[in-house]
């Protein structure tokens, strides 16, 4: 049964965070005052259920920041704000000749969700013809983004693309990156962080971690955001299972949408070629048979980063594992993350000594990852576990509100909600989960 009050509250959050004049939604007030790439994808899914026009405007606003070479950045700075660092003047994307001339952006990206989001919008809305017209106007832009990844972020031509900054993963301060930070000794940069003025510093990355983040950006800027130079010189080159799973899922969506539209045989052929190579290599290279989980691969040092995270299970969403391997994967999920006294799904292995249940991506539950896992579990017919992850997600929202992330431990009488409040993707995906009949 749909909780109408919860839906109403979620709609209020989305409408409050939507900039009607410029057509985009902030993740939350103060902490994140601009438009973020994968946030906007999830946000548009929520809008599609009650205001398809806003969903379309959200995507259009994001694509207004697309570079001439197809690159879609992780932040589009439509507006001015002094509540976030690093802002547009720091990123200096004007150093690259393909950056947009009418809006400032960053020079890094985020998990490429926009392809599958277009398919979600089509599936949700009642007026299919209108949405298909919108998709026709924008699908080639997403195709060009995927083409950019395979051309510039796949140096071995193996179907797996790399990220060169931890922010590109979406899982900013995950313990996965600790091994890479140990190989680096960046300067102690001078800057004024803004995030810790909005949120308790205990919940955020440390200053030394931020030095690493800034150092990676400095390398990119020093070489004018040239992918070839970054691939040659950056100490951070990682093939991320979450990032690549989102790309593969979006490839699938583009194939389905081009079939709906008709024609575009050459693009469909290319997409299918990318898919065949990507899925095979993903299973060969990113699955760890000792852990029975997908892991990150450190391309710079040519080794797996053997940690289990919520990202490890996102290949289910993209249909990457066989049914047999999916069963192994789900067994790992429930053994490591599924204890009854915990909510599914912590962002990092709760049995690890690096697990921290309050610190951003080092342990807390995130609604967007739970949504991906819910969909993936459902698609492989792990119905009971899918129902649990949906119930756990909605319980956290009902008990605490639309926060950014949540403690995976069941804390009796204690606060278990962290980060920004009235967080847009938490609201948007709550609407979608409530609309799902499972």
C-alpha cells in the first residue's frame, strides 16, 4: 500500500529543491547548491511519477553542460553559490577546448546513469509519444557520451572504462581508495572547506583525504584535462564495478530505445559490440572468486582492490552475472551485510575493520544504492531479499526523514540519519519504490 503522506513529503522535498527558472534540482540546500550528474538522473525518475515536464527539464539542464566531445561533467554550475568548495573558479575547465562556453562545469564525471534513466522515464509516464519525442531529441547526446568513454577511458580497448578521481565513482571517501592514498604524498593544500560547516566533520572525509582529492584535480588541470596525459600520469586509475555497471545498463537502455525509435542500425550495432566485450571482461577481471563478489581494479598498479562494498552488487542491476554467479553474489551480500540487527545495505563491508557506520561512504546506507540493488535483486528473482531491501529503505525514511545517508545498525532511540536533510534523490527514489508493486 502506498504511503500517501510519504509521497507527499517526497514531492515537497523535490519541489522545494527545484530551481524553476533554470530547470534543475539541487541535491540539498547549502551542502550541495549546484546540479550533480547522477543525482539529476535519479531525481528525474521521481519527477516522472507526478511532473514529467520537470523530469525532462532536469535532463535538459544536465545536458546543457555537456562538452563538445561528448563528456558530461559531474557538476554543472548554473548558479552562483559560496557554500561549496571546490567551485567553478577552481576547476578551470576553460583549459580544455571542448568545454561549454555558456556554463561552467567540472572536468570530472560521475556514474553514467542517464541512458537507463531515459528508459525509466519512458516506462513511467503515461504519455509515451511525448516522452519518446523528448528521447529522440536527446538520445544521441547520451550515445556520444558513451562513445567518449570507450574512446578515451579504455586504454586497453577491453570494454572497461577507468575513473581518474574518487569523486567520479560517486563513492567519494570509500575505504577502497585507502590503498591508493598510501601510494601518494600530496602537498598540504590551502583551501577553505565548506562541507564541514553544514555537516559534522566526523561524518565527512578528513582534511588529508581532501588533499588527495585536490591533488588529483591539480594533475588534471596541469594537463588541461587531457585524458591521454591523465592516463599516463595520474596515480589514480581505477576500473570501478559501479561505474561500469551503470554504463553497461545504460548501453542496454540505449539499444532498447533506438529499437523503439527505429533506424540507427549502426549505433545499435556499435552498442551491442560494446556490450559483448564489456560484460565478458567485467566478469573476467572484476569478479573475485575468493570473495565471491565484484571488486574494483587498480589499473595503475594492475591489481584488484579486494574489498566488498555495496558497489560490488550493482552488476545485478545491469544483468552482468550469470544466474549461478548471481546466487554466489547474493549469498555474499546476505552473509556479510544481511544480519537481522542491520539494515540492508551498508556501503562498506560491516565485518571489516575499516567499516564506519556514520562516515559518508565508509559504511552508511545510501538510498540510491539500495534502489539499484532492489531492482537488481528483483530482476534475478531474489524476491524475498528484494522485499527486505525495499522495506529497510522505507523504514529508514519513515523513521528519520529524507536524509542523505543512514546508519546501517538498528539503533534503538538514537539518531541514525546523517549528512544533508531534505535530500533530493532520497525523496525521488522513495516515490519510485512506493510505486513499485513488489
